[in-house]
C-alpha cells in the first residue's frame, strides 16, 4: 500500500548541503573510515534533522563491518541507534519541535500503511525499495537506519547529525528525568529484548534458556528476571565476564559452550523436562563445527543452524523457540523433524517494532524495574568509532555496550562511564 519513497531512501541524494559533518562510513569488508560528508537536510514534509547527542555500536552492526549483509555500498553511513536534539523539522511534523530531546527508532516506518496501523512498524510497506529483499523473501520489510540498501539505504546515526524520516512516527520525546545513557537504547536493544521475551510467550515461573549474551541477550535476562519473573534462566555463551554478569546480577545459571561442548546434553542434565522457552540472541555468525565453518567459507550457506538445533533439543515438547538474533538467508542441516515432532513453536521475532513498546519500556525504566546502564561499559568519542568496532568485534577489554559521544553531548550521568579513549583500554 503506497509508493516506496525511492528518493527518500537513496542515501547519496539525501542532501545538497555545503555543510559537512563527521560520520562513520563503510568502505568494504572489515574496512571503516571516519569521513567528512554532507550534513543532512529536510527533503520531505515529515523529515526531522537531529544533532546527535549519543549513538552506539551494536552487535548486529558487526554483520555490516564484516560485509555479511547484502547491498552494502562504499560510503554508507552506519549506526542504527541514536538520539539527539531536534534541529529542524518538515512542515508536516507535529509531534516534535526544534529543541526537543528525542530518541529515534532504528526502523523507518511511514505510520500510515496497513502494518503501521497494526503497530507492526518493522513490516512497513512503504520505506524499503530493495528488489533483492523482495526476490529473496517474497515481500520487503521496513527500512532501517544505517543498515545497507537491503533495508532501504538510509544514512545512520554514527554521525554528528541524522535525518529521521516520518518524524511523527519514528521519534520519541525523552522526559528530562531520564538521562541520555538510559534513553539512547530505547532506539533498539531495550524494546527489542522486551519484544523477544513477549514473542517467546514467557510466563511467571517458566524455565527459559538464552543463547548469546551480547547486549540483547543480557537485556533479555534482565527482563526475564525482573519483569517476567522466570523461575530459572539458563544462559549460553563463551565470554566469562558476560556469563558472570548474568549470574551475579540476575541469578542466571551458566553454560560455557567451550567447556560443555554438547550444550543440549548439558541443559537436559540441568532441566530434565526441557526448557519452556528458548531465545536465540546469538545469530548466524557463530559457526562452531568444521562443517558449518567450511560451508559458510565457500558460500554453501550463509547462516548456521547450530544454535537453533541446540534449542530444538533443549526445549520441552510444545515449547517455544524465539529467534531475535540476526539471520539473513539460507542455512543447512536444520533439525526440522525435531521442530515438527516435538510440536515446537518456532517464531522469527522479526526486527522488533520498537515504537509499539516505547511507552511500556519507558515506564519500566522510570519505575526502576529495568536499568539499561547495567550493560553500559564504556563511553568513547565519536571520532574513535572505527577502533571501537575492532575492540567490540574481538570482545576485548570487557566491552559490552558503548556510548559514543559527539560535540553535542552533555556530561555523563552520575554512575555511568566517563569519557575515555579506546586506545587506553
């Protein structure tokens, strides 16, 4: 329904401004660069331009860094999580005005199509013109900021300024009581992790498994413990600091897959009846077996099925497996018989329609039911974003979630990391 706004999604045509800004740009596989590029301007009646006060590097950004997603182009500005101060608005923007402090949704939704009216904003029909996605999936999903032309080709927020399309739908005004360090992650990982728990059909007293303890996985554990009231949480990862954080902070039981190499057997030993629900926060990058590593290396598959197969074996009959981690294309050796015979509900959570959960999540934050800063480990200057990617990719120096500061940022909130150079960690 409606025309896909091709001119709006074409990043290299978004601005004719002579003003320049600093931005993190993709230059090729494993190659990023900080560049001076044209500052965005208003090109549509619902556009909003914000001066960015905070952005971050997300685990899913690493797929871009490594060139693992389709339709990346040299010069694409990265970053799908950002917030800032409204600088300019289009003539039809009514919900925010210059000077407002706002957080942007990572997804680009028109607000008017069939899916947006159902609050399924990441299924928007009108903001992605990728013919590749339409051919591969049968339909297009919504556009995404800073995440390749496979999802619209929109310039991202790892920059000094960002243009937000359909500002009436894709911006949330932030209360003065909520600091930037808590508000920023409403752009993605807070509502995305909430969405994962919701789609996993978790009920109070359930036993839940979480694969992958990146920012999404750790937030999922916090939702499970503090809001959903799961009775037991079993987490799977190989980074000891993250396993320890989940154990110490939220009472999770841990499985280190480099020690317990047969994850399914270990979980069934811990929970003989199996998990009520399992949530995949790991994704397609983490092949374990030589077979999958070889098949990925020579292009016989894009995504590994190993995590999902572990979940199939570990989840009780008629349980739920929810996939919030990124998968992009085809996989081999999927244990489909186990899914059918055990009556498992396997649900792709999709890219989370974060706008749907904004007010619920914000309420939990203001009520101190959920603290986004628990996983905030570092604050770095925007100028060092390229090096931040490298450290984050290698899981070095305890980096879990970062806050990228720009020249427009305020001082750090009390109790949050102070500004430092990534070279010093």
